[in-house]
C-alpha cells in the first residue's frame, strides 16, 4: 500500500465514469488488463486456473463486479459463480480452487438479506463441488454488514472464509473474535479516512504483524494475503514460533503480482493461493492494482504508447 497523492488520484479515477470509458475503449489497455485479469469468460478463468495448479499453486477465483445496485446484475453474478463452480468441478479443479465473493456484487447495497441469500446459493454450490467461499472485504462502511452475513453463512458452511484488513483500527479486535476460523489477512485496498484507518504504511505493517500473531496463535486457518517481502518473512518466522506446519496456514498473492515469488514459496512447500479475477467488469479492480504501485502505472502508460 502506498499513501500519496498519486494513489488518491488513481483511486478517485476508479470511481470516474469518463475515465472508465476512456480506459475501456483503448484497445491497447488489453495487455495490461491481461496481466492482472484472467480474461472475461469462465472458460478463460478455468484455463488460467489449470495452468496455475499445474505449477503447484492453489487458486481463489473472483468474478469481477462490485457496487451492484440492480437485482438483475446481482443475479447475473450469482449465475456466473454457479457456472464457474460447475466447470471447476467438471474439470477436476475444485479441490485446488475456491471462490472469492464481494457482497456488493450480489446485492449488499440494495438489501443485506438479498446479499445473504445470494451468497448462500454460491456457498451451497461450492459445498456440492467440494470447495469453499471466502467473502472479500470492501470499504469500511460495509465491514459490520459483511461480518453479520459471514456469521449467518457460517451457521451452514463453517469453512466460509473472512477477510480482515490490517489498515483498519478495529481489525485487531476482529482478529481476536475470528482467530479460530478461516481468515484472510490483507493490508486493505480502499481509500479510508484516518478516523477508521492507519494512514502511515509503517503503522499498517505493524498492525499486520500484531494481527498475524493473533491468527497464528489461534486455532483457525490463517491466510496471509500480501506481496510484501518483509511480511512474508515475518509470517514464516512467526508460524514456526507458533509451531505451525506448512499445511496449517497459507500465503496468498494476486494473479500477475510477484509470480516468481509465488512459485518460490510453493517450491519450499508452502501452500500458496493465487487470487484470480475474471469477467468484464475489470476496471475498478485494475485501478486498485495500479494505485498500489507506481511502477504499475508506468507499465500501463508505456503500454498505451508502445503499439
Ligand atoms: P504493499 O502494497 O505494501 O506492497 C509490498 C510490495 O509488494 C511492493 O513493494 C511490491 O514489491 C509488491 N507489490 C504489491 N502490490 C503490487 C502490485 N499491484 N504490482 C506489483 N507489485 C506489487 N484488499 C481488500 O481491501 N479487501 C480484500 O478482500 C482483499 N483481498 C485480497 C486477496 C488477496 C489474495 C490479496 C493478495 C490481496 C487482497 N487485497 C484485498 C488487497 C490488499 O489489501 C492490498 O491492497 C494488496 O495486497 C497490496 O498490499 P501488500 O500487502 O502486497 O503490500
């Protein structure tokens, strides 16, 4: 995570319709999109998943789309997940691939009950296919609602994963509450006010380590989603201190980010899961990835002029 004017500018552009149209209509953006997004269809997502699994990695798949304010679109998202899960099952990849779901994509802004019902359908299909669901965490205004829906889902599907964001001041308490369960810990990707989030990257890192200690010391299954080399090393060291074997926790990274490191950790015996987004609604996701790293913006701008 970087906290600077460039990050704020890119995150603002993520919500700007004119910028979205300009980026989406430039054919040259496609190479950049392809670096971070596994195509627009279920078939392309499953193909990428197969390649990653062959390389010894596991996968969590995200059908792109967020902030849905219409029921029909929420329904299309559910249908996409159901088709994806069927396909993963049919090709024998369900044991190595789970799905990540954003509640805002299945109707959270319309009605929490609708999001719960829709997420329940995805959880039920995942269970039938022999895999699980993790609920992504979005901006802080949705945290309480997402944790309420998670608690409901876990009554029927106790393995449903939670995501907690180390940049939120509340997260250490949430880690204590959820330490006995499946929890993905990330730094957090949204532009949040200082009233609820640490803004100094060093403070975020310190909180990440505090939270990692709580999760490793609990009886659950922690999933450490970070590309930060220092945090990867600290988590490795702390996991040994807590007597965790390599099967007792996992590292997670994004598709297209530090792919060599993903394979290095897997070759060392670690469980490494790659977060693979796919679908037509790639714009907001791509903007968050660009905001994380100035080098990605340069890569993006170069691709715009180098064709
Ligand atoms: P940080 O951003 O500090 O980067 C550390 C180093 O990693 C950088 O110096 C660079 O070397 C490398 N790096 C990081 N990002 C890069 C990029 N985009 N391109 C190239 N190199 C990069 N967030 C959220 O709010 N809700 C969620 O549900 C999730 N879910 C999620 C799942 C998974 C599997 C991952 C890996 C991440 C998320 N995130 C997320 C995103 C997360 O909050 C965070 O924004 C990013 O992971 C970047 O933070 P890092 O921990 O990598 O550190």
